[in-house]
C-alpha cells in the first residue's frame, strides 16, 4: 500500500520537476541559496555534504561556491549500488568528476578523501516530495535512508532537504525505515521537523 502510494506520488512530482523552465529553476535555486546562507546551521557547519543535481532538482552550485569561499569542507555522495548506500568523499572545485550509472557527477574515489557520515555537520538532501513534518520522498532506492539509518533528531549531522514549494504534499506515506529530515528549505519557506 505505502509502496504503491509512494510510486504514484513519485511519478507525478518527478514529472513536474523535470518540466520546470530554466528560469524557474534558476530563480528558485537563488532564493533557496539566499535563505540558506543566512542560517546559523549553515554558518556554523564546517563539513557539509551537497549533491550534484539531476532531473530539474534545485541547483546546489551557489551553495557550493559560497561554502568553498568560506573555507568549508564540501563532500559529495558516491553511490554504492551493491549495498544501496552512499559514501561521502571530499570535493574540491578543480576536481575531475566522473559520472555514475544515474548520470550524477561524483568525485574520483581514488583521488578524494572518505568521511564517515557521522562526522558530517550538515547534509543537504535532494527530494522528490516532502510534507510539513519533514517526511521525505526520494528517488525510490533508499540510498539516503540506509546511509543515515543511525540518525537521531537533534544529533549530528543535520539533514536539510532542498525543494520547490510545489513539492510539498499533505502527507508523505512513510514506514519505519524512512529517515525524517530535520528541516526542509524551499524558495518560500523553511519547514522544521516537530521532533527535532
Ligand atoms: N542529485 C541527486 N543525487 C543523488 C540522489 C538524488 O536523488 N539526487 N540520490 C537519492 O537517493 C542518490 C541516487 N539515487 C537515485 C535513484 C534513482 C535514480 C533514477 O534515475 N532512477 C530511474 C529509474 C531507473 C533505474 O532504476 O535506474 C529514473 O528515475 O528514471 C537516480 C538517482 C544519490 N545521489
Ligand atoms: N534502513 C533500511 N534498511 C533496509 N531497507 C531499507 C532501508 N531504508 C530503505 N529501505 C528500502 O529501500 C527501498 C526504497 O525506499 P524508499 O522508497 O523510501 O526510497 P527513497 O527514500 O524514496 O529513495 P532515495 O533515498 O534513494 O532517494 C524500500 O524498499 C525500503 O524498504
């Protein structure tokens, strides 16, 4: 039941996201960036995980460039399809990136440094849909859920979803393995997990 409900929601919201115009995506990404750089959770974070966008996802480049300029350490996920988990590796602006099976750019594993997910301060999480309680619907492979299964609200790292306002739905169907986010930031608002 939950699985089917998730699939339907995923299909329709992925389509809306893919169909955004360049300027809609650009404007929303700038608005989210401006919000993020004002937040104390961003200012205080030294080890920050980002994602390389696909399929209309919010552009993380402005956050990435600001983070680099402020001397923060930036990490990107490398997918481990056998385990359906993510490993985070240190990213630098000059790095030559490789493309994974989903068309997502990743740091070169041999030339980069691994960080344990527990050592990250802040993780920006891509999402397909979310609700006001910060429940997240992702691409459907459970990568973030498995990688952050250890996560407790109020403890490191802080998980912050980035999304468009239209991705908010009344209720994301969820089960025990779904990891709730601590916050969701859109171009219009910041949502806080009531348990965090
Ligand atoms: N930018 C970004 N990076 C990310 C994620 C994400 O959602 N966005 N992920 C979040 O967890 C992980 C990758 N998860 C993904 C899962 C499925 C597909 C995907 O394209 N699926 C196909 C279905 C076909 C297939 O099974 O390959 C599709 O949507 O058409 C992409 C990424 C790690 N990195
Ligand atoms: N901690 C876990 N242990 C085992 N299986 C898990 C765990 N977390 C998620 N799964 C399984 O992974 C599959 C995909 O989960 P779900 O639909 O919640 O993915 P998602 O969060 O949308 O995807 P993603 O994180 O890749 O964006 C489901 O079958 C789910 O049961």
